[in-house]
């Protein structure tokens, strides 16, 4: 029975990537200290964003909650003007969430968050630290989730000129109800403090019932800066650094992805992913519009070759995938 204990919250640390050369990958601060801290210094170009994505392993349900902080007078999310403010313990934020089950629910709100150090509440949501992990409640969506704590988190901090950047992630099992339906799966919890222009990207992550994980990432400035493709199974991470292919294929209602590569030791990976929904968030200032698309998806083919052994989807159990494509649609 799935309980999430095979998932590694420190997965990101285990493989080389370009970002890890830029700064620290360890911190004395706990994930909770970072996540529940709403007093980051906000320059006019700063974005602080908390992201919680819940991917069911029982069915195709996915739920995302996003909480954004900025220090800018004219800012729009999905066409709605968002204002920001700080009067601790109250903070005015941009709040967006979407849920895909049989249909798509997508809402953008401008709400006051009350943060008491281990609890975040607003008119819409209730998120709280408890001994066993966390709870999330969204009454208007009949959602009540328990998120199980596990050791470890992935952390990265560096400076862009004089401004800091940090990112902190956790990958935790959850169970409960979404839209009144009982479900269980994997939650991605993230806080990002970014003090530079967004760099467009293609990204995706898959989790499987037996604990295997797949991720890919390709940041782009006109052309790809680098490609990252990794697969973890049975506690070992395989980095596909040779002949790496990350291809997003448009056409039809939703896009698909083809991934492939070889490790330096000769292992091979071949993956097909097909999306089944599309959620787009547009973040707009007077000068720019950054379009951030998420695609709930399914891995339709996976073949991992290691010597004479071949692992396929049949060996991994149920899975859940989310892919992203983010880019500018307006800029000066």
C-alpha cells in the first residue's frame, strides 16, 4: 500500500545542475522557518511565491494553491488588478488556485493572509503546521487534506548581482478529500524568493507509486541554456547527460513531450508524456507579461535500460505528472 515513505525530499541535491554551482545548497533554517516567513525584503523587482501542488495517484485530480507577494503598484494576475500590503501578522497577497478533476476550476483572488508563524489563514484557505505534518482546508472547494511530514528538503540560495535568490522544496505524501472525493498522492511544497527577471523554462515532474521519480528541466533565453533529465528508482539517481532530448510537441488540444538520453555509464531512458488539461496564469506589469502554463499529464511510455534489465511503466505502479511551459508574451 502506498504511504509515501519511499519518496525523497532531498532528491534535487543528489544530481549536478548548473544552479548548484552558483550558491549554497544547505541552510540552517528549517523549511517551516522559510515557508511561514512573510517578511522577506521586497524590492520593486522581487517576487516571493509559495506554491503547493497536490497530485493524486488514484486518479487524474490535481490541485494547485499559489500565494504571491510583491512590492509594485500596478500588477495584474489573469487580468485582475492585485494590490499588496504588509501589516504583520496580516499581509495582502495575490492568491490563485486551480483544481482539475472532471472539469477545471481556476480562481484568482486578492486576499489578506494572517500568518501566526505556524498557520496561514484567509477568507479562502486554512493551512497549518501540526505534529504529523500539515493540514490544508479550502471550504469552497470541499477540500480537506493532511500532508505527512518527512525528513529533508531541497534548498538553493545565491545572489544575482546584489539581490538574493532562494528556493526551498519539499515532496510529501498527502491524503484526504479534494472536491469531496477521497484521494491520496504526492504534494510539492515550495517557496521561491527571486530578485531577477524570470527566465523562461520547460519543466516536468512525475511520481510513481513504487517511489520512482522523473524530472526534466530546460531554461531558455532564445535558445536552451542547458537540459536536465533525471530518473530515480530504488534510491539511485540516474542523470541522462548524453544525447539529452527534451521536446515539447504542440498540436491537438494539449501538448505532449518526448524525453530521452543516456547516462555516462550507458543507461538509457525513453519517455512519452501526454497532457490532459491546461491552466494558464498571466502575470502582467506595465512593461511585461509572463505567461505560466501548467499541464496535468500522464506518462504514456517509459523504458529504462540498465544492462540486460529493462524497466517499464508496468513496474512502477500508478503515477502522476505535471508539466510547465513558461515564457514572456510581452516585454520591452
